[in-house]
C-alpha cells in the first residue's frame, strides 16, 4: 500500500507484535541482569496458553454481560490484551455480547507507562485509567474490587522486603489479604519469606475472587518450582498451599519446558485455579507434565531455545478441558499433597538420678553442665499427673510406680534427641499407625508431642512423574570394558619404552 506521494505505507502492528518487539529489546538491554529482565515479559506462546486455559474450560458458560480482567503484575499489559481478545472471540462464537474491562498494576515506571500508552493509542482511554502505578503487595490499587478473570507472571525469586516493611513487618501485618481466618485459626498467616514474594501475588488474586456469581473467578499464574515445595509446615508458603487446596480452589498445575523464558532456563509452572470447579474436578488436583512438549527455535532468544506450537497448546488445553489420566496427566485427591509434621521426643536421661522424683529446671541445667546426660541414664520426670489420669505413652503419658503406687508421669524431653516425621494425610491408620510401625520398634521410649503437630502441603512433580533410568545390562558393561581394553592395549609398553 502507498500514500498519495507514492511512499510505501506499512500496516500498523497490533499489541501482540509490539509486545514481542518490546520484549526482544528489553532482553537485549538486560542480558546481564536476569532480575530486571524477569520483571518485564512473558513469552507470547505462554501467554496464549494461559489465556486458553483460563477461558476454554468455561467457554460455553459465558453469558452476555460485563467481565473484569485483572493482572497484578501487568508489565506492558500484553497478557491483559491477549486475554481480552480471547474472551471477546469466545463470546462472539457463542453469539454473546460482552463488555470487557481491563485492570492492571505495575511497579516499574517504564513498563507501566507503556501499558497505559498502548491503551490510549488504541482509543481505550477508560481502560487506560484502570492501569495503576505502584506495588500490588504494599499499595493495592484495587482493595475492594473483585474480578472474573485474573492472570499474571509475577516476579519470582525476587525480594519483597521493602513491601513487607511497609505492611508492618512479618509479625505485625494486618492486611486481610494475607492474614485471614482458616479452619480454627482466626489469624491464619500467609506471609512468605522476604527473599521471594511470588506466592503473595497469588494470595492477592485469591482475595479478589467473586463468590456470588455463576462463574466465580478463574486464575492463571506462572511460578517457578519453589512455589511447589518451599516452606515447612506452618510457614507462609506451606500455609498458602494449604489454604488453596483445603478450599478446593486448585484445578491444575502444568509443568512447562525448560528454557521457554527469555531470561531464565529454570523450571516454570502454570497454576490454574477456580472457586467454581465443575463436579468431576471437586476434591481433586490435576498435574500435567508438559516439559517435553516444545518445538526448538532455530536461533536462541536469550535463554529461550524453544516454544509451544499451536498443536502442543491444544494438547495441554484438551487435557485440562477433558481431564483424564495419561502418562503426562495425573489426577490426585486434594489430601494427597498434605502431610502432618509430627515432633517426636525422647526422655532426658541422667546418670545417677532418682527415677521417682521431679527435678527442677536448675537441677536439670546442672546435670547437663556436669555431663551426666547419657542414653543409659534414668529418665527425668517433668510432671506427675493427678490420680485418675489415663496413661497414653504414644502422647507422652507414661505409667510408673512411685512409692509403690501407679502414677502417670511426663518426662523431660531431650532436645538433642528430638526428631520430626512427615506423615501423609492419607496414611492408613493416621499418625498413630505410622508411629507404631516406623518409630516405636527403634525407639520404644519415644512419644509424639501433639501440641507441635502441624499440617503442611507440598507438590512434587519429580515424585509423580519420576522416570527411572534403566540399569545397563551385563553384556553392555562387558562390551565397554572390552572396548577400553582394546584402546589401552600396548599403552603400557609404549610408556615404558618411551621412558
């Protein structure tokens, strides 16, 4: 096409193409700085997969009306615009009329400006007003807003210490997004370590779900592997996973190929969540291993050496829309990811101690300083319970004779012998059956300190998709040895001869 002066006029680039060009520029400018580059962009093939995942499962349920789409780490806004286009396309195919409004927040000023400018240039001034500058974690721009669809690629492996301090510090956070009621706990804390705040972005989205609509809310978010397992039972990361799974919001986690991002080769995963699971998904979580589904690039783009083809995206989406067990897709009950962390104590034993009296803390301290603590010693009584208390040795209530009468006592625990066990929630017979089978045969004086038992959750793709490497046969080993012998034949004579 030419203008009136005969000059060639190039067609305008859409937001998708502009985003791709911008991503390549940012990648080149930030080759030496992975942290900064990681904040800027998500590969377009991954964005397309996320948009398909979030919409296609409920495509036939979309009605005419208004839908709100949110990204709390929106960068240049590319993920929002792809989601908008996909939702509009699905609605049109269903013969529905929808009004879509985009909402985003970004902490990096340059990318925030680009996201806003892009919408202004497209004539979407009202949507541009919904792009907000600032930190989603410490300065939420939409504190009372709920959204229909949310998707994001938050920064992972990046410190959020400054945000944590602005929120009041780990011990004093009162933000209802991150401290809520769960089960019997009125102040259930979902606060991760300050070195990595990626899961905090997910909690922020979960706090913005719609609970009073037919579709509820759907979320797609990218994380690295640490979100699956980092954090012990009772710690922030584990508490977040527990909150999500026990509320039955987690639908699917998809493992992506390595080296699919521009600035990092580490393993990444898409989490797909919904508070309106269909009947066949309730109480279950699907894991999909997509690590081998990729097409190699002819030339690397930074560390990105592969991409998802349309066929591979469709394969993944089909497994999500029609969940089933395959070699690459496993479905588990929610509790399969949970465990009890149980503290196991053993009595403090002191050489020459009186087995029928209670010792004070100062006396116990003296025993330790004198070096009288030994596994062959007498167990030290911490407390004698009142008459009528029933013995329960598994939980530390032991029956002994004191003054010729049976009594129930508690022993002083030896912190040096303290251990912990991780017991699956689906363990047959529960904690006690495991304890009797795996602990008591080896340490018959041990007991469970029930007050310290905590529930944790973790997800292990390695465990569920482990592929054992087949052992080599004896014939193969013999052939290798023979080949080495052939190669080295005469070598010693040559060395000696040259000497």
